């Protein structure tokens, strides 16, 4: 099963629909960064579901991803992290049925931390190197970038862009701004690389090496690091693979980014 749930036009549609690794092409894109790029097409993206806990567990993709329907809801093969989310969603449901909305919200918020969220790898041509690069974006960030790309879709072969990130934590914003005067605002080397980047389409194979893949044992270790009691799922670090999964209803309580 591929780690990517959608590619190309399907990924674009998913990122813009109403609902935020270590490969060589993946570039560091911290807040305060601006990259000068060429957009090769409006469909150079791929969707995946990543799992993480801010400042505790870095984003990873399960070696065996959960099966999802077109809306992203899990239909089979939930990961141990999905099961952890389900545990809290179950507590939230019981609290809600008991009329305790405050406790229900507390458990739903906890569940949301453990569920997989859609993220997007987006490909560009780098005006610094003339080679393809990849940035990793949240769904909210990807939606903003794709909207900008679509606005200038008919001029992608004539306009370079500045891809920038600013802010921090949940207030991080990503923008894609056209460089309208390329003679004035680009160096000779950057203009040459703009032309070079247009010589061939983006290489989708680069996406395959951009994500960190975790097997089930590492996922269980990550649950421990995140502060989840794996015994609640009948798991141990020595014998977690044989535990029976529970039915997943991830995504029922809270909207995705």
C-alpha cells in the first residue's frame, strides 16, 4: 500500500476542499525562510497522513498505513496511533452521553493529538540550484499555496515565485508571491535556473524518499514518548505486533486542519 493517499490533481482537490523525513529533495523550511522557485505545474503534490506530537514526536508515516476512504476516514487496518485516538474518542463519547461536555472536549482534544492528519509534499524547481526540491506542508498551508498557483496558472512558464514561511506554532503561515520583475529581482544565475527548471516536468519519484517511515515497534515507542499508556491497548514494547486492533472512527469528533 502506498504511503500517499492522493497525487497530482487528486491531491490538489483534497487540499483545496473544505473540510497545516530526510530525502535529498526535501528542503528545510523553517519559519523565516524564503525560497525562490519555479512552479512547474499546478499538480506537483502528493497527500499523506502524518502522525506527530508537537515537541515530543516528530512527524512519521506508518510502515503499514491505515486504509481510508475518499474522505479520509479509516475503514480498516488502524495503526496503534489510530487505536490510541479511538481510545480517547471512546471516552469522549461516554462523557458526552453522560452530559459532561467539558470532559468530552478534553478527551476529544487528546484523541486529536494522536490521529493522523493529512499533509502535503509539494514540488518546485529551485532557482538556487536549478534542481527539483520538495517542501512539506500542512493541509491549511497547502491550500493557500495551491490557491496562489491556480491564480497564476496561465503564467507559470513566465513568472518565478517566492515561497515564504512566517510565524510560529499554530500561527505559522506560508505564502507564494509572484516575482513580477524577473530582470530586476533575479540574478543572472537565478534566471538561468528558472529556464533550466522548465526543461522537464517535476520528478514525482522524489516524493518517495522524503518521509520518515516507522514500523509498528517504533510507533509503540513513540506512543510511550508521547505519554500514552500503551497497556490500555494491550500493548507492550516486546509484544505489540500481535494485539488485535479496535474499530476506528478517527475524524468523527474534530475537523482536520
